[in-house]
């Protein structure tokens, strides 16, 4: 048995399922990561990093499946482990955000693609020497697919 306790929660204006941008790298949404007080000490020295990796729990995802159609151009289903869809057997998400500033146990960030109230499981600093792999293959995710996601832009949240 694995037990994971959230260390914080997302605060953003994105409150309705289907409203977040499809990938954090295409998002300009600002918000906050509220780290629970018992974990605040773990934020020591984090202000020196420009970007963070957030591991989250997709607490409003549907049932876990093993194949899913991509959200933007879902012409063909793919194995769930070959895509980033939220309906996963273990609904764990990953987001990359820019760290704007730290105020106590609150991280002000840009690039959110998460709903308000999303539980934060872990925060890691983004370190280009460790987290970027030049020449990595992207499987079925073609440049055209990425461009369709980029063009889809942020959803209308009005």
C-alpha cells in the first residue's frame, strides 16, 4: 500500500473542468501554490530557481483507463502511458511553472494548467542540466500536434 499526503493546494481562477490550458508550457495563467504550514521549511532556498516542477493529484479526473484519445486532436486512442491525459490508473499530473516570488508558504507562479483546489503532491526545482534531454524522441507527438495545442490557446474562462 502506498500512502501519499498532499503538501499543498493550487489557488487559481481556473475552477471549471475543461477550462485549464492543455499544457503548462503554453499557459500564462498566474496563481498560487499554497504549501501547508507543516511543510513550509521545505521551501528553504527555493526562491533561487526560476521554474518548478509540480506533481499533482488529478482529484477530479474520470476513471482510470488504459487507452485514451488526446484532448486536442483525438483521432486515435493511445496507450495512457504514451500520453498525458488525466484519466490515468494513478491520476498523477506534472506541470512546469515559472516561480515569480515566494511569500512565506505561498509560491506565486505563472504557467498554471491546474484547477483551483488541485492537491500538490510534491514540488521539485527545474534544473535544465537534469530535466532537459536534447535529441529525445517524441513518439506520436509530432510538431503538427504540438502546434495544434499551441493554437488552441487558453480556453475562454469568462
